[in-house]
């Protein structure tokens, strides 16, 4: 029948698919060898990433010139494990978190980022953890827990994707961030982007005080408990943003008087 493949064509297609799969597996194995996960602490307990510090120095002026920003609140984060939780508007959101410390920060990102040309190489060397969009894959969860238990810092964007919908309402937060904070008993640092970053316009970012979800520690929790903890994080985000906007509006009124 027309459209059906002959036996020879089927064998040829199968051989091509097997060859492609073999190449893909070799690529993944090569990437796995390049991948860094844990970074040792120095004598002062700092887990530094030399490559990240180089990028900080090189890219900071460029980023600030194109996307000027100002950090407010808890601008400097000390040593020890921290789970940064941020809302997500653009690819440049990672810079805001990176400027709160000179320690290394692992970022949770989409798995394809690790295998992209050029960018993927840097991501693997910087300890980026690949994850599915919903953060449900076991490996990303285990790697994230290893990083935090090793005393390092991890940054996640629980909205799961860039918010292109609203400047006033956050996208629904996935519960993975709350789960990681609770299971590893790690302090959460909220990083709240108060206005959508745009070229050559000042972006204001509020870094909240570290807090712990210690009310959930040592308990056998259900999914609904993690969802409730996530609601607490979201409520804190809205509160920090509203307080900043109210304070800013008050200052503008005083200047106008």
C-alpha cells in the first residue's frame, strides 16, 4: 500500500534512530562528567564558585547599565545554607540573587538549559540543577537536598516559568520550594521583584529577612501541608511588595509637599 515502508526502509529508519540515540547518550555522559554539584567550603565556611565570581565582575556593569536595579532590605546574605525563593519575570532575574553574596549559588533551571550549546557548559560548571518544569522529578529534588545539606545556597523560582500575564499578581507557586525548605530545615530568603524589569528603567527588588518554616519541622506532612506552607511564602511576598510600595509612595508624597 502507498505510504507503507518496505522492510529495508524500516531497518534503515531503525538503524538511524539507534545511531541518534547512541549519540545522545554519549552527549549526556560527556555532560555528566562536566557537571559540578557540590562545592567544598573554605576555612571560613564559605562555598565559593570561582567561575561565578568572575562572571559577577564581568557581567555586573553590563547588566546594571541595561537593566538598572536597586536592592532593598536584607541586601547581604551571610554564610550557611539558604533557599532563595524569587518571583520570575525575565532571564536576568538570576542577577538579583547573585548580588546578595559572594558565595556560590546553585540555580534550579529547566533541564534543557544544561544541554544547550555554550550556555549549557557554563550551567554545568556552575552547579545548575536541571529540573522538569513542575519540579516533580526525583533527581532534581535529591540534588537540591544534597546542595542544601552541604551548607550551600540554592535559588528557585517556584512560579515555574516567566510571568508574562500580570505585573500585580504572581503566578501560582509550586510547592517544591516549601518542601525543600522543610525537609532540609533551611532558611528561606524571599527575593521579591516589585516591578517588571525593562531596559533602562530602574527595577526595585526587596530581599526579605531569612525565615524558617519551622512550624512544619519534625512532622509527617501531606501534600496539603506543603501547599499551606507555600501559601505562607506567597503571602509574605505580597506583604513585602505592598510594604515597599506603600513606603515609596509616602516618600513621593513628602517630596511633593
